[in-house]
C-alpha cells in the first residue's frame, strides 16, 4: 500500500516531527511514503535531513498556472460530476471563511493537481498535518474521487476560529481525525459535536528514543536553552527582562535562544535595552545535533509560550534528562508537571522568574531526578515507532478490509 503525506509547506525547520513520523512508517516496512506539499519553505534549511526531504517532495504549485488550469480543464472533461462536488465543497469553504474566494479557488486548482498526481501513483490514502489549507486540498480532492484522507490537529492557531477554518466540514469527509492531546480531542468534539467522537483518535507526536540517550554527567552550569521560532506566541521577548532580574544572583547565567523569526529584531533591542548582552545569546537555527548538544548541556530548557499544542522539543529535552520550564497551556500539562520540571501560568514573568530561580538553585541530584522522570514519561507516551504504528492502525485499512 502506498501512503502519502500532504503538507502546506514542507519541510521546515520547525516541522521535524512530520519528517520523523514519515521515516518511522518507512522503517516499519510500509514502503516509500509519497511526500506532497503545496509549496517549498522560503527560508534556508540547515538540517541535511530536511534538504533530503525537499528533494523527495512533489510541490503542487511548481507546476505553474498554465499546468494547473490545464489540469482543471482535463478534470472538467473527464470527471464533471466529481469536479462539481469539489466546487460545491469549495463554495462551503468560502462561506465558512466569509470570503477568501481567491485563496479557495487556488485550493481547488491545487486539489485537482493533487488528485491527478495521487491517482496516477495509486495512492489510496493521504495523511495531512494541520487542519488548515492542506486539509482543504485533501478534502476537495476526495470530493473529486481522490484518495481517502485523514488529518492531525495540533493547535494552537488552527483552533482560534474553527468555524472559519471549516473544521467540522473537513472532519465530516475525513476517514479519521487525529488529535495530538486530550485537550485537542476535547476541543474538536466540543466544536464539531458528538458525531465526530468515534472518528477522532489521540495519537501524539513522538521521538526516536535511541537518538536521545539519558545524559550521564551532572549539569552544574547556569545555562537555560530556549528552542523555537522567535515569535509572539513563544514569548521569547520576556527573556531579556528575565535575564536582567536573575543576573545579579546568577552571574554565570546564559539564556541561549536557538531559532529565528519575526521577533528577532525586537528581542535584540530588548537585550541591548536591559544590558544583558553577556547573558542572552541568539544562535539562529541549528541542526538537530546542535539542538541536542545544547539541551544535553543545559540546566533546563525554557519555553515561555502563550500558545502551543504540545511541542516536540519538550519531549526531546526530557528524553535527554533535561528538565523543562514551560507554561500551563493546551496539552503541555499532559506531559510536564513539577515532577519533571516547572510549569507556570502563561505571560506571568514573576512566576517565570520564580521557576528559573528554583531551577538554577537546584542541586545536580535534583536536576537529575527531574530529568529521569521526564525521560520515563516520554518513553512511555511518545515513542515514535509506537505512535506511528498507532497512526497506521487508525488510518489504514486492515489487510482483510483492503481485500
């Protein structure tokens, strides 16, 4: 059986969980997984594995407008009934979004292109990460007679206005809906109604445990590492002020930010304004090995987000035995609590300072105990191979059903 994945933009530095999920399917003997994306990422890729993924990905928009229009006309001639159903679905997407006609017209053309490519490849099922435009493309393709589809809902952005995102419509036509946390599943059912409960399954993101050995040496430094896109949702803008508050009591403090994004200039200005150039360092995006090395040598990982689903980087830190300081939002409390780190209200700088002080004052034995419990939880709940197998059980037909 040929399984396909469809993404909006792929690969990206922040979407390694998709790459690793695909690789887990292939390692289990599923065969080559077909990669489709609407467009390539417009930033440089720093991870060699992502560069390799880009070379394997079929991009729908690279065909150009002439080919997309030609595909539409071909579908009109060969499959007028299916195309009419897709146009009706597109109209419902426009109604839900209260506009965005041009965007949804583009999704329709992309859906035609994807349906034709997937049909030619003999793909019976496509899985989509996030319930946004790529899920719309998969739904419209299905309305034309394209492959069955499922999609994973992560949050937070896709849950802000679920009605305008047509979440219920996409779920109605999907073979299965995947939620990464209990929080996410409850949200989907609350929004769509009880009818969606039977087709909504919790399958968390995962990591490869063999790639994250528990660190053997005690950590005695004053380094905190923050990994993620520099953006308002992740609230790295708080960290220069946090460093200023901590620096007099912890003169060796270093807060290392790995990532880049739209808030970089504002964070740099805040670093200068608070005079904490010696304590806050922006490293830009790093390879997976660079991230792993930084987490392996840190007192804790720090992620003061206002909005998240359940970040994979928290799993990675805990798998290494690195405790985590983060916020009590969405699915994070399902993995992180006081037994493996510190969890604080979002946007509360005083609480964040208190947690950071407790972390920096903790003995090596306390840090190690927190890290060991965190690793135990991750191995129990977020083993990539087991979670990928669970996903296949949900979205792919059993051999007797396929027959």
